[in-house]
C-alpha cells in the first residue's frame, strides 16, 4: 500500500518542558505516524498545547471543562482529509507516565487516534465502533513498531 501525500504543519504552543516534547515529536516521525493512518491525501495541522489552551478548546468546542489528550477538528474527509489535531502536552506526559509508556509512543498512538477521527472513525458511537477503531489503531501502530497501547 502506497503512503498518502501529506501537507503537515507542526506547531508548539508555549508549553512547559518544551525540549522534552519536541524531542519526542521530530517532524519526520510525526509525518510517518500520520501517513500510516491515512486512507486519503491530507492537509493536517498538529498543535502541541499547554493545559490552559487545551481546556479552553475542549470547553469551547465540546462543552467539557477539562484538558483532554487530543482534540480533532475535522473539516473534510474526501477527496482530501483536512484537519487540526490539538494535543495537550501535560495530559499526554501524565498519561504516558501513569501507563508506563514512552512519551513518544503515547504521542504516536494519539496522533494515529486523531487521524482516524479526522477520517470519520468514532469510538463514542457504540461498542462495535469502539472495538473497530481500537483494532485499527493497534494494526497501524504495530506496523510502526509501536506496542499495543491498550495493554
């Protein structure tokens, strides 16, 4: 399977411990993870934010007043996927630490997760959809050499 074309903008907000997060997210790795999850060509912006920005976005767009790990803003799915993925650095760092995963592996998982959402996958519409999305994530990550994130 040929990898899809990707126009990627990778942005870092004003985050604590920025050097550590930048080291876990080299542009070539981010592009590789995203491209492996794509079924179509794409234009995607990835923004790494602090808890305040993450919480404000989650509150404003989902009416949930907390910072979450990844937010997907999908605009088009075909013939071109266009989306913004917002990842909250402190939430991701805490989850990685709590689950004994590397920061890089957790970012890879959440980027794949966000890209699947951008293409219409949804784990909140029922158990069958959640299981299908989880299985797809595991398959993509295995192809990238990343362990099953659900174990």
